[in-house]
């Protein structure tokens, strides 16, 4: 059963507060699945946020620096605001709030550059490759993530993304997804 956007926001904040990487990754998986079914901007942004936060949670250095602690507190406050916007079905404000969370995460990444590509760009490519591996067209996956098709193909090929997906969807499950979309 899909999570509502408000539930998703609450669960993300809870996983961040508890430094729970596994919970964050489970939320990420559900957001990616939901994005693949509905092509929703808000679910995509939550997928991106959860991917990046799962990386941050797994690095203890982000929770020992004072500047990072302040950023985490700001992210938690913004996630609470996201939950409020989602409950009131104010999707444009929700998207703005989600982008504030991403901007705050980018600030954290800029302060502690350890990734060859920024963590945000890495998240976009990873999510797009996962969507592509799940059967979304190359163009749609690249468009949702806002990345170049060639970059997506290169990443998917280098990481063997198609081989790593655990679940293969059968025709029955694909038809069920289509019925859910069009009903």
C-alpha cells in the first residue's frame, strides 16, 4: 500500500531523528516505486531526499560538527512543514518546501566535499537509473530526474543496475499497476 505524502514526510523526519539508515532506505524504495507508477514530482523529490539523507545518516561526521547539527535541525523543521503542506494538499508549497530541504542538504555537502560528483547529482543519477531499470523509458527517467540521457545510460551500464534489481515484474503485476494508475 502506498504511503501518503504526509506519512512519507513524517517517516523521513523520524528516520533522520533516529539516525536509522535502514528505515530511510525502505522509505526511499517505496518513493521510487511510487514515482515509477505515478510520475509524481513530490514522490520523486522525497525519493531524492531519502537517498541523500540515507548517505548522510551513514556518515557519523555529519552529526558531530556543530554546523551540520544546525542543518539537520533545519531539515527536520522543513520536513514538518512538508507534512503540513501535504496534509492540506497544497502541492506547490510542498514542492517548494522539499526544495528547501534539498538546498539545506546541498549546503551540508558543500561544507564536507567527499564525493567526486555532488551527493545531489549522484542521487539524481541513481534514482533515474533505478526507474529506468524498473521499466520507465530512458527519456522519462532522465526527465523526472533532470539529467542527461547519455549520463543515465553510462551510469546504468557501468553499475549493471538492471542485474541488481531483486524483483522482476510479471505481466500480471504490470497490468495491476496500470489499472491502479488509470482508475
